[in-house]
C-alpha cells in the first residue's frame, strides 16, 4: 500500500512541478508589456540557435585541416546517438545557464551594457559545460581551441542578434509614455508635434467628432470618433489622455471625454491655455477651494528680477553720492546758527524767511 502511494505521489508531483515552472515563466512573460514579452520569447529561441550554431561552426573551423574534401567530408561524418544526446544535453544546460544569468528578465537586460555583461557571463558558463566534449572525444577532433572559438563566436553573435531583435521589435515603444489626443484642431496638432519630438513620449492617435480630411497637414492615426472614446481606450494601450478641444465651443464634448476617461481609469489632462494673456503666465494651483487655473497679470519673473536689481543698485549709489553733500549742508546750517548766537547779531538778513524755513527743516531732521 505504501509503495502504491509513493508511486502515485511521484507521478503526481512531477507534472505539478513542471506545470509550476511553466506557469512562472508564462506569468513573467504575461506581466511584461507586449513588445517586451515578444522580445523575450524570441530571445530564448535565438540564444539557443546561436549557441548551437557557434558550437558547430567552431568545430568546422578548427577541423578544416582534417577535411580535405571540405564540406563534403563534414556531411559524410557519422551522426551517432551519443553525439545527438550530447547536443541535447548542451542545449538544456545552455537554457538553464541563460535563465540563471537573468537574460530573460527585462529589468536585468533593460540596459544594453547590463545585457552585454550577462551575455558574457552566460557564454563563459555555457562554454564551461562544453568542456565535456573535448574530454569524451575519441578522435580528438573536439579540442579546447574549439571551445575558445565557440565562446568568442557565441558572445559576438548573441549581442548582434539581441541588438537586431531590439530594433525589430522596438522595445522602447513600451517604455515611452503613450498619449491619446482628443481634438484634431490647431491646438491638438501642435500638442502632437511637441509630444512626437520627445524621446519619452509617443502619440497613439487622435479622437474627434469627425475624421479629418486627408492631406499633408493631417495628424497621426485617427482612432475613431469621440462617442467611441471609451471603447478606444479599452482597445489600445494608453497611459494618458490630453484634451485639446476649445473650451468655449466644445464644452459638452470635453465633459463627455472626461467622463469616459474616468470610467476607464485613464488619467486625463486638458490644456490650460483657455484664455489668452499677452503678459501673464497661466499655471495650475491647488487652493483651499480646489484646483484652479491661475493667470498672473504681472510680467515675466526675469524682468521683475532685473527691475528690482536696478532699484537696489541705483538707490545704493544715490545714498553714497548724496550723503556727504547732505551732511556738509547740515553742518553749515548748524554752524551759522551757533555763530549768530555767539556774536549777538540780531539783524535780519535779506533772505531771513528762506533761512528760517531751512532752519526749521534742519531742526526736524536732526
């Protein structure tokens, strides 16, 4: 009874373990964006093909002298069961080495420099596994030189193949922020041109009430009409929606676009240039009463700084220049009053009224 239980347990656990490993791999691929998942799937295949091709190619290169008839001698070589088993074992070991090196995890190979280090590490580990071939080779055709050539060819070919896959699949498209623009008018087209010029953004398409006429000035892909915005957001990968419709004439459409984005959970923004201002700058502020769009009636901040600097410098220079003159005048006035008191001269000078006014002002200041 225990033997039967053990047999049933062993036949049940092994399939579960294999299913668990497969589900983990599938989950890692499904969690990645579509383009990155496609890149990782193709990378698994190309890495294996490159390793086997490099191994066989290195064997041919290092044994050219043993094949006087060239490629015909290679085709005439016997393919034994032992050789097939060794190649299958090498393929399995290579897959484990590449997986252990993290070549199929996007966060590890996201940057090309990190990917190159991982490829070199995996190639060295895989070539260490290939050292079994010179050990069991009876004829001596498979030598250490073959492994060294295979290592160099594997590293170069893997890096080239992965670089080609990156360009073919365009993995950076999933890294860039995907925008959808509501509105195909001048504001929407200008916004689309600004986003297209950014390396971190890409425009998925445009939505409006009607498709624009074809022509050289037509914007990017037109995804559909505004009433179908909710369906469009569910059918495409959109990180953010920009509403570029004019506020005065398209208020109803703007409100329906905001409601569609709210229902689908997609963040939405709208341009703040609702009103034109020749001097001020509009900005979004968070106040106690909620979020508002503020347009300042002042000039640019840089001009205000220059004006303030001129005021401070000018007033400082004026104080430095005029302070000695004012001090000398005050001393002269005080000396004149003191002299009149000492000599007892009570005659009224011709400009007595003006002098009294100057004395009054001097007494108030000092």
